[in-house]
C-alpha cells in the first residue's frame, strides 16, 4: 500500500486527531496508538455501555476511528515512559497529536525534543487555534470553530438563525488537513532528509473552507446571511419537496437552465429574461416557488428519471439508510466490513481515496487497550521480557 513504509505514532484522542491518523492508516501506514496505561484515550469510553452503539466494550467512535491501528500503553508523564516513547520515535516517521497547545512541550516531546533523537521525524499538532496568535490557549471543540469560522452564519436561514453542520466538519476538517500536512512534510523530507512540524488550527481550516464566499465578501463588503439550501449565485439551485421526499436541483449556468426549462415544460420559466443568470437571480424567490410547486406533484423517482435523462444535475435527499445502501456508494467500496473478535462483521464508512497502483487493505478491528505493547516493544525495539516486567511493575507501560 502507498504508506506501508511509514510508521505513525498516534497520540490523538476524541475526533479530529484520530480521524487524521485513520486516513493515514487506511492508506497503509502502520499506526501505533500510544495510550495512557489503565484508562486509554477518552474516546474508548464514549458509548462503551450503550447496547446499540458498542461492541465488546468499545463504542462506535473508537471502533471506527481506530480500525487497523495497534495499541501500546506508555505513561508519557513519567521519565521512564518518555524514554520508552523516545525509543519508539527513533524508529518512526510521524508523531501526530491533538493535545492542547503547549502540552507536548511540557511533556518534553515537542518537535524540537523529538528531532534530537530522530532528525527525520515529522510531527503534527491539530489544535483549536494553532501554535501562534493570541488565542492559542483557549479550549475548542467542533462547534466552537464552526461558529467562529463563519460557516454557521450562512447555514440555516434568517428565520432559523445560525445552524451548525450536521457532520462535525470542525473536527473532521482538522483531521483531514492534518493528514494532508503530514503527507506534504513526508514528501519534503524526501528532498531534504529533515522532518518538520505541521501546525494545523481547526479555526484556520474553517476559514479556508469559506473559500470563494470569503472572496465575495472582501470584494463587495456585503456580509452574507443564511440561505438555507439555496445558492449565492445560481437559480434554481435548492432542495425542493416532492410528493414523497425531497430532491436537489442544481442548475449552474445558462445552458443547464435552458435544458431544465424545456424538460419541465413550465411556461413561466420561458421568460426571455431568464436566459441569463442576473435576471434569474433577481427573481430567485419566484423561480423557486414555481419549481417547488411543480415538483410537489410527483414522486422523487419520477423527477429523477426525467431530469437525469436531460442531464440536469439532481439527486435525492437521502437519509443514512438510503445513502449507505446507494448502489454507487457500494460499488465504490464506501461501506466496508471490519471483523470483530467475536466473529461479527461491523460495517462502517470506507476510504474515499482510491489509488490505482495500491491494494485495498484488509481491515482489522480497533485494538484493545495495550493489546500490542509487548509485541511492539519486543519485535520493533528489542526489549527483553525482563525489561517489560520492570516497566510494567513500575506502571510505565500497560
């Protein structure tokens, strides 16, 4: 696999960091999850006692985010534990964390310290606000950065008020950009032979995702408001109720609108002024009302057949059950099965990156706490049984 030569030491917890390392692991990296002895990282405990959302004492969060990883328990707060960790760093390529800013320095495992034992090491920290600036010490979770990043202000409508994304894009975006930064640093290391630190701020990511909409604001000075499922530029581009659900119609550009008007056979849309976007956008409310009234008259399947035949971009609004059983989703192996210790095969989302020259990986269940401590420390580092016994007796490893 593409990253099978890369070893990642995973110090992450909760969502943003584990998602970033999950992406690297799915692409083949050997990922060693370094956890506190006795407790493990916090995500292990989320939903662990919920009969619907746990298996074998592990909740859905942990099972999904930590598939294919190994677990080693090391007490990073002790001097002996730091020495064990530094031994792991000597044989690793990446150290990935999402501690609060300053924690790795206090533990003596920041990039400067780790580069002393392995100059090629790439480190990555995903934090709420990054390593620089006046807000570095503030705590942050997903919805905090969604709110501060501006995205919530344009999600929903003026009537509903700001609305967060149903998907935790603040956390997931941080993890994605963390993985991207790590890959860039690994490529740079091939040229220079030196590792470096990757500093990812979840708030920075949210600002980046504003993209052209932020540029529109800078150009015009106009602060956008929530527009629901509509679009800043294109019409019709919205979700519309049908007789049995909802459908998305996305007419981007004049050519698509012309085909849509012909396909729907609505005289009101044949106004010559509507042939160009400015007039359509000026009459957005009227056009949306006309389209909505017509689409309510038939079932979603009818409209999909009609619009797809005319090559109009459209799609049904799926719930989870529909999305995860869509033939296109299944054909792309976006639902995978991960075997559990009791023989059950647990389904979860797959890896969206498809590499033509790489094999698909055989997925393994998320590891039990410390399941690979002895294996990694003996086979990878050459620790003896006596060393392991001493370290375990002192509480340094678990």
